[in-house]
């Protein structure tokens, strides 16, 4: 731990800088840091490839993807689901065949028991020269032998299996597969995703005369389609479903929501046609405006 007197001799207060320095050096306490621009995905970048979109499409939840990347993802998920479903059907057929074999064996055992019961019904001839005492002695012997056999069976059943004998070695049963879901989920929101639900997005470039390579090198690339305000991660945006243009939320609140008409195509808008564009981060940053990373470490308790 740092010495307070050595760090700041003029002040009597344990400063925030000293506390942060001691927390980093001690290994205890939760550390938080404000993320920089390099850790944040730009608003016009794909959520899968993290690169600037050439042909951007938007989901109903407001997540932006490159069209090629999201179509490859959907195709991969469908092939994976088909493989899992094939394995599940194979397991189902195997279990069904095992059940049929078990049912056949049960029917066979039931038939044998019925035969034995029918054979016992037939009365045996009685020997008149045998006395009742011999019968009693025989019954006592039978009961003693049955009790001894029962005790032997119980002792053998209570004995532990020998793990070093191959025939008595326990085997691990195969894990039963669950029926897979056939719906493809969005990699960001986890909601069901269909190709027909993807919305084509049209960004309005700041300078239409620039080509794509020159446009990517600029920090400010796109503007609002109505107010011509510069778009960025700090500016909340929305996409209009009929035209696919990107406008600022300020424009939506002050202009578009008054008459609910698309300013580009003139179509009548509904509330679900105005989709807020998610300003997310990468896997290392929180989504939206929560740009702070935390690391939970052990805490010292008095």
C-alpha cells in the first residue's frame, strides 16, 4: 500500500487518485475504467464482423448487420439445427427399437409365468402311506432352506460390485439429446430471426461525390436524411422502415411524429415503423451509453 504522506504532503485528505492507485496495487476491490473510443463499435459497423457495412440491413430490434455476414450466419445455424435434428431422430429410433425389444421380452416372460401357473393347477397324486409329520418336517426344511437362500440373496445384493472385474465394471450411459429448436435466433438480442424480417438501410453520405474508400477514411461519414445533422455514436438515430433512411431521434420527435409520414417516400408510418438504431459496443464493452468496464475482485472485510 502506498504511503499517504509520501504521495501528497500538502493535503490531509486521502485523494481519489491515491485510492485508485492503492486498489490497483493491493489486488482487492472492484476496479472500474472508462472505455475509450477504440473499444466501442461505430454505429454504422456490423455487429458480427465489426467492420463498416457495405450493404447494411437492420433487424426489428435495431441491430445493424452486413447482409452477407448475417445471411451466412442464418445458413450456418440452419445446417447446425438440421444436424442436431438428424442426431435426435436417430436416437429416437434407437430408443423405440429398444422399447419394442423390451416389450417383446416382457410378453414372453408373461407367457412363461402363465404356463407355470397353469401347470401348478394340476393336482398331484397323494401317497396314503406318508404321515403328516413327514410333511411338517419337509415344510420346515423347505422354510429353512428358503430363509437361508433369502439371506444369501440379500447378502449378495448388498455386496459392492468388484470394479476390477471387467464384467462388473459400471458403464457410462450415453447422454440423451434434447429436441433442438428449429428457430434461428439473433446473435445480439436472442430473439427469433428470419430473412424476411431484415430491413435494408440507406445511409445518407456527408459528401456524395466521395467514393467508398475516401468516405471510410473520414471520421464524419453520414448525415441525417432530413436535417443533415452529422451522425455518430453520441447521436441517437432511428431507421424508417418504408424508405430505410437513417434520421436522428430529435428529428423523429420534433418533425416525423407530428404527422407520422415518411419524409422520403410519403408513406404513412406506424409506431413499429420507427426502429431505434442500437449504438452498441463490442464484446468488451456494454451496449448503448454504458461505457464503463468493471472487474470484480476479492473484498477485504473488517
